[in-house]
C-alpha cells in the first residue's frame, strides 16, 4: 500500500471517528407507553404535549387558562396538592430605551415531600407559548417532561431524602415574569435549591445542558455520573456569559439557586412558529430530556445538598462512548500551557532535523491567519448571500432552513476549500511543513489565551493542538514506516473534538457559521495538513481546490433547490397596526426588509372602529412638593397587554405597578395579562412639573384578529404572521 493510499485511509478513519462522536450524542431510543411505571416514557409524556399544544396559549388568554387547569388537574390526579402561585412579575433584565415589562403570573407549584430534606430539587419548565405557535416544543415538551417525571416518582413509592418541587412557570416568553415573581416572593425559593430547567429552541436533536450556575463542580459531577445521556460542553456555558440569551435560568440564578439549564435546538426553523405543534415533536429528544431529568431528580434527591456548591468549577465535554469528561479549571489552564510548549518543542525539533527553517516557520505562522480570517469573513456573510439568491429565506427566524443538511455540508466544504486553496498556494514557496506548523502554532496560541481568559472553552483547541504536536514529535522520532500512524494517532483528539463541535454548532443558525463551524473546520484541516500532504498529487495539484470549490457550489445550489417554500413549510412575516385615538389616524408597520406580501402595508392604514383604552384617576394628591397620582388602566377591547408612558418621563420620581415598585424609564411599562379589572399604577412627580400627560396603549398580539381590520389581506399560504400586533393609543392630560 502506497503512502498516498495510507494517507487517504487515515483521513477517512478520522472522518469516521468524527461522525461516530456526532452520533454518540444523538438520541434515538423511545420508551413505549407500557414501559415500567417507575420509568420515564416519551409516549406517555407526549399525551400531555397533545393536550398542552392544542392552540397558541400566550399569557392572559382563555387558552392559557385552559392549559393551566389541565396541568393542575394532572398533578391532582397523581395525588399531589398543586398550588397556583398568583403574583406580579417584573422582567429581570430590561433593554435601554424599552418599556419595563411587568405582568400578572400564575405559576403552578407542587411538592413531593422528602424524608429528611437538606434542600429541594426543582423540575421546571414554562407553560405559556408565543402568540403565533402552539408551543409543543417550547415549552410543551419541558412541561410534559415535568409531569411525567412527577408521575414516575409517585409510582416508585420510595420517597427521596430531599423535597422535589414541580414548578411550571408562567410568562417566560414575555420576559421571565413567572420565575422572577417566584424567586422574589415564594417561600420555596429560599434555602438550598437545585433547579433542573428544560427548554427547547427547535424540535429535535440532543438535549444539551448548555449552562449551569457557578461553582459547578457538584452539579456537573452529579450530572455526568447520574444522567443516562449527559450531553454538555462548557464551551456553551462560556458563550452564554457573552450572549443575551434568556431562559428562566436568568431569574433563578440571582435567587441563589443552583441551576442546570438544558434544551434541544435542532430544526430551529420551527422555533416560535405555527409548526411548533405536536406533529413536530421528536420523541427521542423528549425521551432523553425525561430520562436525564428523572435520573437527576433521584440523584440530587438522595444527596446532601449542603455540599452542592463545594469544589469549585469544572471544565466538561463529551467523548464517545457516552462519556462526560470533566476536570478542574486549573487543569484546563495547565493543559493549554502544555499544548503551547509541545508546539514549540515540535518547531525546535523540526528545525534541528532540517525539516524546516525558522524563517519559513515564522512566515508560515504569519500567513496562517489568512484562512482563519477568510473563513470567518465568508461565514459572516454566508446567510446574507443565500438571502440574495433566494429572498424568501428572509422569513426564516432562526436562520436555519427546513432542510439544512446540504447547506451545512456546504459550509464545511467551503471551509475545507479555503484551507486547501491557501495550502496549495503556499506549498510551492514555503514547502509542506511551514504552513502546517503555522496552523499548529496559532491553535496552540488560541488554546493558551483561552486557558487564561476562558478556561471552560480551552479544551476545544488545547487537546487538538496538544495531540497534533505530540503526533508530530513522535513522527520525527519514529521509523519512517510508522510516521503516518503517529500523525494519525495525534489527530484523533481533533477528530473527536473539532469535527463534532463544527457540526453541532451548525443548528444555531447559518447566520453564525463564521463564528464557530467554519473556523473550527479550518483548524481541523490545518492540523491534518501532514496527512493531507501524503495524499497530495505531484501533478495538477490545483485540481484539488478547484474540485472542492465545485463541490461547495454544487452543495449550495442543491441546498437552495431542495428548500421548500409552500404551505407546509411557511415563512415568518411581520405586521403591526397602530391607531392613534386622538388624531384618528392609523398606520401599518412591518419589518425593515419586508417580503412581497408585506410591502403593500408600507403606507397609511384605514381607521378601524376600535375603542381606546381607558384611564380612571383614583387619587391625585400633592404633598411636600411632590404630586402623587394613582390611576387604573383598562382595555375596553379586552386585550392582554396594556402600556403606560409619561410624556415628560424625566419628571417621574417613582412608579408602582400593581404593588411592584419599578424603576421609571424613558418608555414607561408594558403590563401583560391585566385581566378585566385592568392595571393600577401610582406615579410620583415633582409638583412643579405642570400638566401630566399619560399615554395609554392596549395591544393585542393575536394574529387571528388581523382579519377584522379594514384593508387587511391575509398572507399567502407560504407565509405566517409572526409579531402581529394591533395597538390603540390615547393620551390623558391630568
């Protein structure tokens, strides 16, 4: 067998290792409805999904109340005594210049008492949905998982040491209002608590535990040892610290709770859409969610929760078969230093053996930034290019098509094309070794930087860099016949870590492929250059990058051609109707880049007969230079959002809404689920501020109500209304 053949076989073996690692974290098993009573069954849980996701059920709607009654009834049927915790929640995180989000919430709480509690284990999900979708996955699956977990625990009969709390929160979609209110004023939120929060950002795929509170050693050790399929990576936890990506975790964390936040996210185009229905729930993902939840409840339920926050922080990631590797943060830093030292040792040894000169190594290192930078640049604009070719993709909210696999392959193939084109151009001038050492040097430097700044992400590059460096050192010291084996062995960490990471980050959306998938693929191919060199043809070598480019273009074209645009695969469109009751004028509003249907609404609108919201003054007093006004707002249309804004907001010194004091902001507040009685608010302003003008707006986010508006033409079958709102505003001078 020739060296070229062996090199190709070695590359094929590494590719198979990467595929095996990807499949290792992909759920497949589903327990039937007649599974043992003490076990979790996705088939049994799915019955709850079907009951929950009959129709959209945003807060404050009749369907939302129906879902709540169903869940309370199911918990009572299990012999539990559920409580409906009614309160007022305030969004724990606001945006500058935006209204403060407030709302009336109805959390569902049920307790399975422990025998000698050292704390509580919470199983949490939220039961509200967005207005445009039934919420079967987000978060019907998490809610059904909580109910089925409770059923299995009750059926087991053996009580755990610690209390188990089933907490199904309200108003997560409107701003984490239910969880914020629970943490603020419910007695069960006090003390030692471990929270298992389940979410969904798609409709299938592995259930990833993507972040935890810190210190995490106790949480991660239990997760890795107890969960039957513990899919997690501390890279995501580091990334979540930089992103404004909220779940109820954001409210639980400040309350001192120890939280594991999990979700599945593949098939993200169904997220917050009309197709988030029971027919699009993956039972294998639901089974993994439930199996992990039930096992973790039993593990934490038997543990001494007084020790849960001991032990510092761990770095963690998956390796086949089904392992969650974990080690202390200090070891991650040490590993990064070791990777850099190994890379430097390889450069020194290669120079001493006459394989490469220092000048060429430095030049190769400087030029190695080019393929990484190009991959990032191409990836950042990849989604924009696809939208230019097929404008219909503008309605894909998560930038993930319905059939993304060919486009995902195209992304990775483009990254390969960039790397081997760069290599083909440099190989004749610098030789084969200098470019490879250049990529390795940057991988080691990145690992070192992450080891210092973000240790939880360092393993992503440190293990591949260390493995490649050690493989190179062994290849220089062993007999020629074993060099390919040494190089291949050194690249196994790259195949186990870089390839799965590149593939598994693709479901986050094609808009983001420049930030992880493409650079990671470039790094893998760069570290594999010594093997690629063995398979490199002596003649017509430019055919390799040209062929890779042709394959990339073909995959992009095929991916766009197979992407459906029809009533079974609809795209999102946006439309809002705003009526000023004082001027009698109305306007249509849509997105910045409207589709063909929405363009007709970039104009004034006909005035609909819609009663404005009312404001009644309950009290108006002036004392000590301050004027205090207490008012009640009410929607005469009976819609489930009310907002108040003060024209001269700078004059507002304090603001209380339904008993909750909030910080006055430039945009006032928005209140969800006000009910028939409306909302009571109290404002304090300077007595010298003069006339006070309060602007009240009521908003209906129900897309189905658009059909009653004059001039409205329903969208075609391949579009659905998302972010559809009908608002009426009236000013009240006081």
